[in-house]
C-alpha cells in the first residue's frame, strides 16, 4: 500500500509543482491506510488530504500560495 500512496502523491504533487509560478514549490499531504470498514470486514483503502496550494520561497521566508484553478479536469489528468 505504501507504494500506491507514494506513486499517487508523486504524480499529484508533480502536477501541482509543474504549473506553479513559485520559487522552490513544495506541496504537502497526509495519508493513511484504513484496513476495516464499520462492519469490521477487511476493506483496505486510502484516505488522503492534500493542501489546496503550495508553499514557496518569498522574500520574507516561506509563503503559502493557494491553488486557484484546480478543476475536475485536473483530477482526470492526474
């Protein structure tokens, strides 16, 4: 499962960072594997939360740059 998480994270953040007009862009996410559903039947699946933007260098340190053009079409590309 960690390979699946890593692969999805890399593709997702790469698409974010390639379109960014930010110096040294860096995306962030939290992911975890849930093994059981509410009925305690084995049901492995992922939960992932991504930042809706990027951190990048600014003259006064790190700054958060919100992603303004994320659409359903972007999800289809990823």
